[in-house]
């Protein structure tokens, strides 16, 4: 019997100006254990750290794994255990970590027939269960590490982007409930061509900054014209958190995925810590419980622990 | 008396997925001669190759130059002669070449108080005369060379991008009249968020491809969701020209600026020539006169000939 133990990282989708196309990988996350079984199919043995369904058709890891074994058709099965650290509904890719973990682990136990880039498609099928649409902007950085761009969904085309080494992320998670589906429902179907152009300029600037380690350009580009203005009203103290980050020297900040977490990017770990202290001070003065994380960009993504 | 003679290159704005933010520089263009005069102000002595006004307030070179001397306030003046090769209204930056030339030459004769990047703002003032809005996506590549990104207009933030050395441009100019103002009037004020997201994915892919010399990615990214579908109806045989480029092995094609010229990008000079032959064959079968150009990406932009 073979068992694989995986680190399944948290991720941030959108990254301000990269709505639905950009994502980045963090260095904290869940642990998933997958064991080969003689019985075909997938079962979820145990989930600790979160109250999530064990029924494989109701669980993102199960759905993603099923999509992959339909492709690979192995003559054995898989038993999955998950120790969740990433809180569901936090906006930092909790479901993506489980979907990515399931497909990565199954692929590994099958002898790596597919590349991590090819696995993105199958992990997306798990994401569809969580958010109503098979999006790739969390599962791609979870599987590939660093920053990733979803160039296209039809056909699926994932582009890995570089990650400047001094870039650190502060993640403030206000523990309020904000479902991805609800966060999407506030979006406007149409936007002005002018705003789309502004967004394109910033996205281009951010990507250029990632290639050239130009932290100033990265900071100047971290503006979201399209989504943050409407979605941020769902996040309490959003403007105050942004201001705290800016005053602490962060390069920029925005909504992590569909929220409610708020992320800030900083050059250097010390600024990321200072940003964490300032953001914490905002919510400490309220009755909203929160968690705060500091992380470099994780260049490796998902990995085998043992 | 000092005289400077300049090569003022043609440029292509938009570049498919980069509407209003991207531009690239070509290796053909106009020649401009600027002479220091004891009398302050600007005069335009002669324009050959095109029927354009000598009145400095009606001429893009004059308007751009005036904007710059208002800033620099030199105690001498400038006499400008222009030998136009870039046809007005062709979509490949004829007005931008003149605006860029005027500000570059005046700045040079003043001892280079400003950088080329700083000159973009003043050249834009000339562009405003030509197209009704002070856009930078032609004057930036004319002044800086290569590919450029307009990250933002407020504040103005121009980002130079790399130019893969095997990238060649084919420019088909069907000699029909299509004014920039008219080409802008067909644009829709609002677009769907979904299309904006697709555009962002492609723009990100193109920029990543420029940094990594990934010609395949550049080709896959050359799609314009926002403008080409509505603007291309103003260009006769547009779909046929695109198809001819694709069948000749070009990476992709689109409208040069606001048209009517159609550009194609190819990997390698031979493919660019083959693309030129195929595109020419389309218009040779019609009564539309045309000019066709083949050019590498010009990495230097505007330069001093003597």
C-alpha cells in the first residue's frame, strides 16, 4: 500500500488588477494524505480542521479526483484524508487547495502521467462545485507555484509568471461569512471600455514589474477598476485596512479572491510584518475576529511532504 | 546656427489585445529637420510628401513643439521641415511621428533637459490635435522604441517592454480614408466584464511572451475582444487579410491603431515576407490601391541622422 502526504498551499486569486486571470501561491496551507486502495474509486476517510462533507460528490477534492480518474482510469483507488488549515470561505483558495491536492496526489500515485499544468483542468472541476464555475485562478498557482496567468479558458492556457524574491504577502482574514457565489452576484455584467482600458494598463504594468523586479511598478499597478469598487462594500473596514497597508509602506492591497480576506503586497518581510500590525490594529478595535498571515510568494506550489 | 536631422518612425498602437495601452515601433518613417533660430517660437518652413498645414497651431508638430517650449522656455526658436513618408490617416502613427520628432528635436537642441520618457507628455499634446484626445500609445514607442505600455494616463506612466529579435511586422495599408475620430465613434461605450477579462488574459499573455521570447504565446495572445469586432467592419477585406496572414504562418494580425492599416506579426523575416505576398494578393484582386511594409521591431525609436 502506497501513501503520499502533501502540502496543499493557500492562494490568492485576482491580485487587484488581475480579476479572473491572475493568482499567486502562499507558503501556508493544508495537509492531505492519499493512500492507494485495491478498491477502485475515491473515498474521503477523514477531514480535520473543518466541517466539510465526506461524500465525494459534495467535496471539491472528491469531484476533482473523480474527474481525473475518469481520464486516467487506474485499476486501483484512493482514500483521502485532509487536515484543513485554510478556512473555507476565507477567499484564499481553501477549495482550490483541496482540489489541487487531490489531482496532484492521484497523478503522483499513478506515476505522473500528466504534468502539473495539465492537472489544472481537473482541479478546476472541483472548483466548479465550490463556486459555481470551473475557474483556474486559484488551482493554477496552487499546482504551479508563484504567480500564474490564465491566458485563456477556451482553450485552457496557463502561463507561469516570475515572482520577485523580496515580495511578501500580508493576508488579513476577517472572520465573517462571504460566499463566493454571493461575492460574484454583486458584479456588474457590463463595464465601461474606459475602465477596461485602465485595468489592462495596470495588469500589463504588474506583469512587467514581476519580470523586471520593479517593486515600484508593481505597487503603482495594484489598482482594480472593475471589481473592488463594487465588491469591497461587502467587506467591513475595507477602506481602513487598505489605508493601514498604504501607511505601513505596503506596495498595494486589495481583495483576496472574492473576499472577505484582504491582501497586501510589500517589498521585504519587515514591511509585510508592519502591514500586518497596522491591519490588525484596525480590526482589534472592532468585534470582528480575524486571522492574519504573512507569507513570501511560494515559488513551488503543492509539494510532497513524505 | 544649429540644425538637427531626425528619423521619425512609424508606430503601431493597440497591437490587438492592447487597445489604448500597447504600441510598437517600426523601422521606416519620416525625416524631420529642425534648425535653431534667433527668433523665439516655432515655424514650419516646409512639408514635403504630404499636404499638411504649415500653421503651427494646425499642425501636430507645431502643437507638440509649442507645448514643450512653454515648459522649457528657451531664448531661441525653431524652424521645422518635414519630409513625410508615413501617409496621414494610415493608422501607423503619421501624426505621432511628427509630434515625437518635434519634441525630440527641440529637446536635443536645448541640450536634453528632459528624458525621452518625459517627452511623451508633450508629444501627446500634438496627438490631441490629430485624434481629439491626447493618447500616448503611438508617441511612446516612437520616442522610446520597441514595445511600450501606457500603464496609466493619470499620472502618465510609460513602461518600456522588450522586443524579441525575431519578431517582424507586416503592414498592409489599404489606401482608403478612415479618420481616427470616425474609427473611435464606432466603439461601444460599454462592454461585458467577461470580454474585458478575456482581453486581460490575452494582454498578459502577450506581455509575458515578449519577456520570454515565446513566439507561440505571443501568437496565441493576439486576439482583440473589445475593438476589432466593431472596428473591422470599416476595413474592406479585413477578414480575408487576417486569413491570408494566418495561412502564411503569421503569429497573428489585427488593426494597426484605428486603421485602416492591418498588421501581422511573424517570427522571422521570411514569414513576414510570405505574409506580405499573401495579403497583397487579396487586395491585388480588388480596385483598392495599397502599400505594404515589412519591418523588424525597431528597438531604438526616433534617432538623429545628422
